[in-house]
C-alpha cells in the first residue's frame, strides 16, 4: 500500500482539494470529508477543501466548499471512492498539480499519479481509517468529527454491517470509532430516515416489482411516476435496498427515468456478479452493487434479459 508515499506527497502541498463521486452516498462524502478533517487536524497550516455539488439529503454530514479555478493552481487533488473519471464530482479535478486516487472499487479506469486501490475492504471510509492508524505515529491526528464521518461511511456502504464486504476488521474499526464523541442515533436518523413521499414510493415499488423464476426482479419507475410522488431521481436511489429482504430474489434492477434518453439503472445482487453487465451499459461498480444507464426502455429490457442469462 502506498500510504507513506501518499502522506509524503500531502506534506509537500500547501493546498489540497478533495473530490468524491457524483450522486454521493455516505461513503463518498464520509471518506472525503473525514480525510479533510484528519488533514486539517494534522496540518493546521494547510488549506484543505472539499469539492463537489452538494446533495441536500447529506448536508447533515458536512457542507462542501466554494472553490475557484485559481485555487487549483499548484494544488494536490485527492479523489475518494470514485472508480472512473467520468463520475468525479466536479470535473475541474484535472486542474490540480498532482492527483491521488483512493478507492475500493475495481480499478477499471486507472487515473492519477498515485493510486491506492483495495477492493477487499467494505468502504473507502475504512481505508481512510487504515490510513490514519498506519501513519498516526508520523503525525496524523483523529478527531470526533472525522470519526463520525468514517463511521457514517462504513455504516452506509455495509448496509448497517449486513453486506458480505463487512469483515472482522470492519467490526474492529467500528468498535474503535464509537469511542469518539458523536451522536450515533442522530447519525442513523440522517442516513436512514425518509420523507413521507419517499415512503409512498416505497409502497409503489413493493406493489409493482416483478420476479422471474430465476430470481431476477425488475422495477421500472417512469419520470411521470417520480413527478406524481414528487420525488427527485436522487431520492429514488434511496430505495434500491427495499427488495433485498424478499425471499427468492437473487438479482434486482431499478430503472429510473430521469429525462428523455436517460434511464438510470441501479443493480444489486445476492451472489451473481453484476458489474461486468453494468460496464456494458455505461456503468460499473462492485461485483454485487453497481450502476449503469440506458437511453430507452427497449435497452432496459435488453439489460434485464442479460440478468436472466446471468442467473441461469
């Protein structure tokens, strides 16, 4: 692991700008914001910023910074939890002097001057805690807010410690993180509480999902249905785990129509590897949790047929 190289590079720069992926989840925001907190606590003389477009639903975790183009001049850019460059939140990342990639997704799109990739861990947030533990003797400092953010990222990407990526190390880290001073109840409420209209869409999903004999479940949410429930495409993504507890489902896909010629696809699996199919449809991700996009409902049906073949 290039952890010492990453720390050595950080020490060389006065300005550090940290990015994460578009449509951030708790791990993307938690890992990047926690890294910012650790670096500010460790190097108070440095300027450390968190880039990207804000998601109101995750503002409880941390606000983002206003960053001008000029601030990238001579800056170090660190990108967390983002497998490919197209998904980096704020495409000005390339304006920096050097780029570091820290991620736990398969490295389908290598980028950056330094890469730290570990697909065996639960989350990029877990990697940030490893970074701190490994190098704390060299000056890295942890604080309560960084611990809160790392814990949020781990909880989010492990589905409250239920997903197979949860390891003994994950539980060990969680046990250490909860010794810091932050409100876990408030954190869980922020991640998992949903608005009434989202709950009503959940009911619609549970009434309208399909399931084939091979265990493939499909949910189609047209744009007009989002408008009826007054739901944004981003909010609809909160419901992708709804089908995870239903007996017999092996793979499921949410097709969410965002606009003309743009249908967002969220894929989940209880075993069959789905990220290769996602990659064929302008996406990618983890073996059991991926995303993609298609342009038409006919293309959505093609993807669904590939899932059926996968589950033979």
